[in-house]
C-alpha cells in the first residue's frame, strides 16, 4: 500500500503542523526554507499503536505547497490529507472532509477600513470598492446582506488599498490586529473566525478508513498536548 | 485546397468552448469500448436501452433537481418562447418516460441509458461540461431484492471494466430521514452538511439547536462512525430505540440489513462497505444510496440510490432504484493503470491494384475480421512502407500475380494464398477482440 500523502501549507502554519508530526515520531526534514517539495519520511511505530507487530516502520509522504493549494491537492486525491487554515479552505470552495480542528492558526477574517468608515450605512453607499485576498468569502459576505460591491482582488499588502484610495474597505485575516493599527485602520466587522484544520480526500477517507482514523486520533491527542 | 496545406483562416476556427473536447483515434475507440462493455453487461442482466432526447422542457428536467444542479443547466428558448434545457441528469428523463409511456408495461421495468450530460461547472477529474454517463433504473419494485440487484449490477459493471480494488459504500437515506423527523428544515440542512463534511465541530454546533432531542443528538453524533459490516447496524439499532420515529428508523436499518445479506448471497460482500454516514446524493433519494470508489481517483466513479417519490411528479407513483457511472472517470482510471484501448490500427496496408483477385482477397480478409487499409494514391513500394511506418501498421502486402508479397519485421516473403491465410489466423489469434473479455 502506498504511504499516506499529507499536503502541508508553507508559511505560518507549517511549523506548528510539522511539530505535531514530529511529536508523533515522524522524522520531518521540511521547514519554510525547504527547496525540496516532496518528502518521504519514516517512523518507528510506537507500542501504543503497534496493532500489527510486523509493521514496525511506517512511511509517510509530505508535500509542501502554498496554503491556498492544499485543498486542491486534497480534493483531487493527489494528497490524501492536508493541514490548512479554514480561511484558505473556505476561500477555495473545495469539496473535502474536515474532520479535525487543530489548536493553532487562530485568526479572524474581518472587514476593515479607515476610521471615517465607522458607522457608515453601506446600504446607502454606491460604488463601494473592497480590496481583498479573499474574493469568494468577501462576495458571499456582501451578497448575504443584499449588497453588491466592486471587488478588487489583491495578492498581498491589502492594508495599503484604503490608504491610497484604491478601495474604500478591505477584507483580510488578522491575528493580533497590529498591522491594521499601524496603518491607522480599524476593524468594522468580524466575518469569520478561523483556525487550522485537517482535511481529507472524500475517496481516501473511505478506501483507507482505518489508517485515516488512526492518524486523526493520534493527531487529535498530540494536538491536545497528550503524550502519544 | 489540397494536401493539407496551411491556409489563412480566422484563429477562432481552431477553438472550442471551455469544457468540451474532441476525442479521436485510440481515445475515441477506448470510450466506445467502455460503452460497449457496459451495454453488453446491462443487457445480460435483462436491462433494455432507453434513448432520451438531448434537450427537452426545462421544467421537466428540473423535477427533483437540487438548486445547484438547476443552476448548472444550459438553458435556451425555442421559437415559441418555451424554455428548453440540455439534460443534466438522466433520471428525470427516465422517470418521465416510465410514468408517461411505459406505465402499463409489465413491472418491474429494467432500463439503461448511455449518453452525454451537460453541466455548466468547472471541469474536474475527467468530467467536462459535456460528459458521458451510463446507468440503469429498476422501476416498479420496492423490495430489498431490487436494491440488491442494482448494487450488484454496479459491482459487476466495475468488475467488467477491470477497475482495480474498487469499493462500494452503501448508505441509507431513509435512516437519516427517520432520525431527523420532526426537526426544522434549517436544522436538518445544518446537520446534513456537517455530517457530509465529517466536521465534528460543525456537527456539535448543529446538534445544539433547541429542537434536537437528546436521543437524536446521541445518534447523529455517532452516525459517521458507523462504517463497516453488520456490527454497525447493531449499534445503530441500539441507539434508535428511543427516537421519536423509532419504528421508521428500525425499518430503514432492517432494509439495509436485508440488502446487505442479499449482496453476501451474490458473493460480493467483500466489495461493499456499509456507511451510515453517507448523507450525500441527489435530493430525490429516499432509500439506499451507494457510491463506487477506486484508489487513485479523488471522486467516485459511480453513484446511485433509491428514489420512490420522483416518478410521481410525472403522474404515476412508481418506486425506483438506479445508478449512473461516469465514463470519462472510468477512462481516467483505466489509463492510470496502463490499460490500453482496443486495437484500431489496421493489420495490413495493401498496395493498390486493379486485379479482381486482389480485391476479392481483401474483401474476404475483411469479412474474417482483418482491418485492412488499401492504398488509393498509387504509392510505390518504398512509399507504401513509409506510410505504413507512419501509421504504425506493421505489415504491407503487394499482389504478385498468383502470389502475394508480405513485408513485415521478418522481411519480404512470397506467400501463396493459403500461406497468407495461416498468417492472418495467427494475427487474429494474437489479439483480443474489442468487447471480449
């Protein structure tokens, strides 16, 4: 049987994710500086999981990909599982299982703008422009309120947009809110709260159920700080 | 306008819309072969083909369709202003046919279909905006034997297609419906979505709704765990006793147990996994549901289920069960596993000749099953060999009075007619004919 393949996101979620796998006994050579993108790693199966005595060494494969691409790899089954922020998962709209939330990567998706926007009635505004890296979630958010806005999709430094008149508002994730603060912006509404989640391909989940369940349950215990 | 010279035409002439494709040569042959294999298998089980129109009234095609599917339909108007649509699902068409044309035939009806469906969706995993589906509908019987026959036929279909290590997950929508009876539609939707995403966090939130009873909460929290063999049915029964609709829930489990037992009788129990956490499927499913999955493909290759209320929308109440199988997905898996298509390259390239004996021979060889290309350009010997090489044809034949010159990897040989026939029999024996497995 092929080893399970796990897609891991480059960036801020990588270290805590890799940490979980290291604590499960996996040798993990990957980090954010890795040039290599595909890693096959091994571990000795701990006695607590030693259901099959003959299987004393296990293999696993890690893929290192951009966060937004993790759901794509998993939906297609190129990776069996993935770890990704819910923000990136929801934005991708991909059809995967999300059986386990992890205790890191907490952030919030917020609507923000200059202090002048506080208390403004957006229903009466016309030609509202919103800069974001999350066009899908932003459109949904405004659509639910019956508002039609002009989306300005950007790939980074979204905070700049309202400062130079590119957009009236921005939708982005914040962890501490410091970047908003430093740019003289304020939070106007919270759209969603997000954290890291394990996602699983819908076919793998069924075809390799016992392996997937075993991995999910050990990830769950190690994530909750229990010694595996 | 000769010789395939490149001429100046608008660039758009070479373009085709996103989501459709041309298939040719071995790819066309592979698709036709899969269709032929399935058609033959369905016929062997006593199913008869129904050929339905590619487009019909939009209102008929949307019966039982989810909002997403309705959204994905290609719609247009006829000259009288009626809204028409390209079919996006075969089942409503078969339902209409059964209720309006075939209702007085002896029941049950066993129908199959093979054809294109059209959905305005992003192409994924072999499925374009125009894609091919083959499937069956067993109409007019609401028995475990009917359910089991259709599941068994789906297994037989996947087996004939030589798909390796496939698995069929068998669920029961009637159980989910029974368990969630009495809940608000919003609660049911939230619970169904959470279970469908296997999201424990979302499920916990959905189950916290005030209208969910303790017994419902306990059971629904466990639903996704119940994947396996008959022991999962026992656990489901144990937690069903205190439900508001305990009898309906028990009946749904009993039905599933009956179907599973029959599948053991068919000898295909090892292919089938019970999966009570399967709550996805067409909105019209009312009973068992099932999905066929193959390693290496992220999406199911087939899905089906029982739909007892759909046909009534067309004026006759008839229970039914069926499945549809994605031909392009099958082709994708087959090529992943290095399965090649049928042989389509001619056995022989024959030099053009105006002797009637030569033409008679060619005609008799064709009647025997040989694929033969006859040169019509008056090519010389070397040109003939060059063309054969380009086409991948491994032999050429030239008429030499009363004998024939066969050129192949062994060189040129002068053969009598009976020697030539011996060669031909050897070629044919060395090749499994399409559709024979």
